């Protein structure tokens, strides 16, 4: 029988732990070095004023990633393949190219951030670490099995707790933190709004949409559902598990973002150290204010999160390229069976490594790739919400009216944030 049957569902906390997978990994990979740097810049330059965004983006991320999970699970194919089948190529190709460019910029800057962090703590030149980490990730993704990669990446999510620990070490004013979390604050100047767009862009980012849907397809392939026909459709239990996984992953992602902003706001912003360029700058500045333990946690966390996130970035790009160009794709496949897919993955990694040699400013690349992600996300969000709402595509598993409302609200927020950058550019 081609479709592998799912075992009886565990109950209680065992169910919670058993369903953790693609959603948790996607959420955790969202807190990559780019995200850490952007959240650090937000806390250092704007204090606690953007904390409320974390509260707002949590349900938005949960809904959008839940839709991406549902699309992959119900249709049996990834988001990019659905786009190729249901949208004109004149629209699909620019969206795919913009996503891949933003992903590779992000991956390159992440590698440089990892290299700088490793150099600060362990010594050796930054470029040596960039090449080492890049080569390690190429070998892992090309030659290791999907199940082994999945297990490694799942355990790497633990590295994100470093940023939760740092917040409690620095003793922020929790009353003030809570007020800023629940009371929205806006500043109508280009600098604040651009940082806001970077925070939104690094939180609700396009590569997560493609990665989530493709991981759901990979999960079904690993269950024995090797054909598209066998993967098509879903049970209510499978849909519920996918949403539970996505919800936990997105909450986890935003909790980490919250603590990074709190840490840098309580230390750097509170002491007037607002001109940081990177999370490495934040780590260095934290040492005299909060002690070497906090500095080490903050710096080493960058390496763990990079190892977690870069496979998602370049893997997402490989899925986008392969599905758009109709190559055979999948981390479940051997190199010989999917040369185009793995070729796109390796090429993306090589370009990311080359960024280190080109001396491209990593923080400007990180920050502006986050802004670019935010702008590219808007049309892709429209596509995701439309697909998830279409009975022709999703059959009986269209998203609920509440989910659709949150989805369109996310489109509106991201669109307004992007437009506001240009409207208020140059205005104080």
C-alpha cells in the first residue's frame, strides 16, 4: 500500500512533543543571525518601543505558516509548484528571483555573522570560519539523509535559549517592558519605520513560506507517500497536528525575539549605546554592562542559530528554483536523482560563502535583506492567503474565516509598513 498509515495519536504532553517538527524548525530558523542582528538593532536604537510588534506578529505568523503547512499537506506539492500551476509565469518568475536573491543575501550575511562570532570567542580569522561553516553545511545537506538533518536541526533549536537566559541576567524593568508590550507606540520618521520594516521582514519572511510547505511534503514522502496523488488530501488529525506544530514554532520564534529586544534595550539603549551595527557589536557592548557570561551566550548563540537557519535559507531557495523550473526536488532524494535541486542548493551556498571574500558589509546586508524580505513578502502573502482560501485548490480544507481575516490583516500591515518607508523617507 503506497500511503503509510499514521499510528494511533498519543495524548496529552506526549502529543505535543510528538508533533513537533517542520513548524518548530521553521519558527526557530526565523531567529537566524539576521533576525538576531535586526532585533538587537531594534532594542539598541528604539528601546522597548517595538515590543508590541512581537505580540502582533505572533498570531500573524502562526496563521500564515499554518496556511503554508496546510497548502503543502493538502495539495501534496510545495508552494512554488502551486504558484507555477495556478499563476502566470510573468508573475511567478520575478517573485521566485526576488525570494532567492533575498535568501542568498541573508545566508551570506548569516555566515559572516557566524564567522565573526566564532572569531570573537575562539580566535582564527573570520574568513576561515566562513569557509568552514559553509563547507560543513554543504556536506551536511548534500550527503546526509533528510531524517538525520531533521534530527540535527531539531536539536539546534536549543541554542536559541541562550537569548532567553541573557534577558534574565541583565534584570530589565519588567513593568516598563510589559507596558510597551501591550501598548502600541509609533514614530513617524524614516529611521524608526525602516527598522520596523526590518523587524517585520525578518519575522514574516518569504523563505519561511516555501520552507514550511516543502517540509510538509518531505514529511509525507518520509512516511511512504512517494507520489503526488498519495500525498493529496489530509485527515483532520493531520491538519490539527500541523497547526499545533506551526503554532508552537511561531510562539517560540517570537518569544526569542522578545527577549533579544529586551536584553539590548535594557543594556545598550539604557546606557546610550545606540549606534551598534551588528549582534557582534551588541555582544561586545554587553560584556562590560552584563558580564562575560552574557557576552558568551549572546555570541555563541549566533553560531547555533546560523547552523539552524542557513539550511532553511538555501534549502528554500533550492525548492523555489527546482519547483519553478520543474526540476525533481527533495532532501529525501540522493544527489544523482535530483542534480538540479542540489546544484541550486550548492550554488546558493557558494555565493553566500563568496560574500565573505567580497567584503560586503554583513550588517548592511543583513538589515537591508530584512527590509527586502518585508517588501517581497507582501505579494507572496496575497498568494498564500488566496491559495489557502481557494476551494478549487484546497477542497474541503480551505482556511477558516478567522484565519483568512488574520491573513488579510497581515497583508495590510506589511503593505502599510512598506509604503510608510517611502512616504516618510527623509522626514524626521
